[in-house]
C-alpha cells in the first residue's frame, strides 16, 4: 500500500487528503504542529470578535478522520530527507513516505524593521497568532492603541477585529488610497473613505520606520518614515505573507519565493509535490501570479493533485480569476481582470450609486468591446454567469445589458441594474460625441 504523507493541515492539504481517499485506499498521513484538526482559517477573525467559538471553525467532527482512515500527527517538521524519503520531526521521530505533499501555507512578511521581533508585534495567519492576539490585545485597558502596518485584506480584517474591543487603531499604508495597487482609484477611494468612517486613523502614504522597545523587550511606540512617533501597545504586521519553506533549506527541493512546481504540481524531486500558498508555478497560468495565497486556489490545487496521485494525470487549470472579500461593511467581488489602471488598449467603466457604497468598475477592450473583468461593491453577482461570459468572450455591451441575470440579492432588494444600463449608455454617447 502506497504511503502518502502531507505536511500541513490547511485547506490545500486536507482537500488533497479527502480526494485521495475518495479515489484510493492509499495510506494517508497528515502532519501539522498548529492544531489537532483542520479548521477554517478565514474564520479566525470571528472567534476574536465573539461571533463563534474556535470549535465552530472545524468543518468536520473529530471522528471524521479515523472513520476515513486519515492518520493525524501533531508535530512540526524539522527537515525533509528526499534521498531516504523521510520526514524528520522536531521531536526526533522520522516518518517514511512513498509520495510527499508539501502544503505548509504562509507566514507574515517581515522586512527587517528595527523592533519587529518585540513582544506585542505580530501578524495574523495562524491559530497561534490568534492566541497571541488574545494575550497582546485583550481589551482597551491592556492595549490603549494598536498600529497596523500594511494595506492588505488581513490588515483591514485586523482593524475590524480590534475595533470590536474598542481598541483605537492607527493604520499605516504606503499607497495614496487603500489597496490602490490592486483597485482602480475610484474603488480604492471608496474603501479608504469607508475605513475612516469606522473611526480608524488611516494614514495614507505613510510607512513604518522603527518599532520602539520599552526597555523590557515590549513595544511601546513606533516611528514613521516622516518622523512622527505614535505611542502604542500593539503592532500588527500585515504587509502581505510569504511561503513557509525555511525547513526545506538544503533539502534539494528547488525553491524561489515558494516551492517551484510544474503544471502537475510536482517539484524537481520525484514523488514530491507542493500545493497551496507555499507552491510557486514555474509557468504561471495566464495573468495569474506564480504564488497565489488564496483559499479557493489551495482547495482546487488539492483536488487537482489528488487526481495526479491516483493515476489520473491532470494539469493545474484554475480557470478565470475570481475572488471576494469584505472591507468592514462593504462586500467585494471580482471576476476576470480589473487592473488598477487599464491595460494598454483597455478602458474602465465606473458606476457608483449616489449616497451609497454600491459601485462597479468594468474593464473592457476598446477596439473589440470584449469584456475583461468586473469589480463589484455591495452588489452580489453570481460566479457562474461571469465565468460563462468570460469563457464565451462576451462584449461589455452584452454584460451591461444582461447584468440582472447575474444578480442574486434578496427578492425585495432595490436592484441597481437599470440605473447602471442608463448610465453606461449615457457615458458611451458622451464619449462618441466628444470624438
């Protein structure tokens, strides 16, 4: 019986295990030092906010693993010996494998800031980070002010979390508006304004210079690149994540930013594979990034790899880009590609409802009118419909004309689609007249 060992019990590793079991009787061992059982990492914020208990983040009952013959080992991996096909654990034990799956996820970025390793300074990725946050910022008497560094999705989530405990938040981002390296300017401005309305001290075009020690190894202030000092009891490092691959040094497994894999998710070493946040595509698919720290990407990689390990060769094909997030109260979805500035030959159409946060931005090709992608805020739109339009090469005119087909807001929700159609027609006519 073939023994498949999976390092990491996140969405990528556990999905691979589940689908391998559906397809085979192989022996499967999952190794993780983080938790006893798989949990939904995206739900960590709701545990801190009091919306659920940690046990509620576990999608499967504890008996699920034994029933499905998925062996769990709670341990950290120290080293991988590919010549002997062994995994060495921190405790000293070794586990032999026939095939090895690396699904070790991400860790917060650090950029060598003075004081970045002080007590009270942390990221928010793991269960251990959640436990540390409870210690560092339990309430506003222990933590009188928090500073968050980095304007990504984890940063805005952390700000929302801290606000639920009435902890004042100062938020430093390098960009002119929130996430404007990803979002077009009108969208980024919308999010910045919304964050400020939640009484967050959002500082645009500001960077961390140093984290100051109180003399006992704990943070008590930071200084900015502009020379300002901000007193604080907590610093959240949210300037992105990087693959967790340090234990692979000198293993013979090729790495760059992540673990390098081909389209079948195999590394340069036979019988060793990588999936999820830690994997880096040697040849990225289309416009996608070589490393994608996205929940659904990890899930799909797990499904794909299971096919490959069970004798059904399947190339990695994630399909059209999509994602969703929440900026405080603003729900965000994106389908296809909407660049912060239109690509050459493309244009943006932007619509925002007066006195509300409902908005869309569409990118399309000027010459052919081909629809390229959409960002939507506070308007729920169906993935299936946009996947179809993108696959069929629909025009922007077709998408706008039939936008209501993608809508799935509640029945009595005031729908914006007619207003969008009228505005699009008016803008198109104005464009023609101006030429």
